[in-house]
């Protein structure tokens, strides 16, 4: 359960800014993402490092993830789904300037949900 949450968040962060990269370069840089569980079987909060370059994000640990659909719209709106063999994570929210926030839900072998916040570093 904990591993699915970690992999989902890392995968999501690696795909945050795939489409419309030029319009989204305002988000380039290093981000700290904090995932906070609120309901279900996930109990620990996690922090993840994300690097955005030329409007494309990758997780700083470069760990592989699941199949990602969606991404970041030019407005900063985040709508991402990550499908893995043991479950699915859906992440929504918004980035504005040097911060962002939203919600996530994991369904499948485990079920839990929570919120996330992101802060641009430097």
C-alpha cells in the first residue's frame, strides 16, 4: 500500500507537465511535493522532490512508475491518472506561481485518499 502511494506520486510528478511545454515554462525548477493521506489505509505523509525542465517534469529519484494519462494544462490545472497493476491513482489540483495544491485518490488493492501541496524551491 505504501509503495503504491510512493510510486503513484513519483509517477505523477514525472508527468505533470507533458503537454504545452513552452507555455508552462513558468513552472521550471525544483519542486517539493507533500502528499498527506486523509482517509483509508494510507497513514504516512510523504515528501517528493520533482524537477521541471522546459515544461517537462521528472521525479528527482527517477524511479519508474505506471502508465500515466493527463498532465498539466497551460493554466496550471493538474489532471493526472496513474494506472499500475495493483491500482490506480487519480490526482487533481492546480499550480500557481511558486505553489500548488490538490487532491489524490488511490483505488484498487488499497483504497485511500488525501491532499497534496507543492512548493517551488529557489
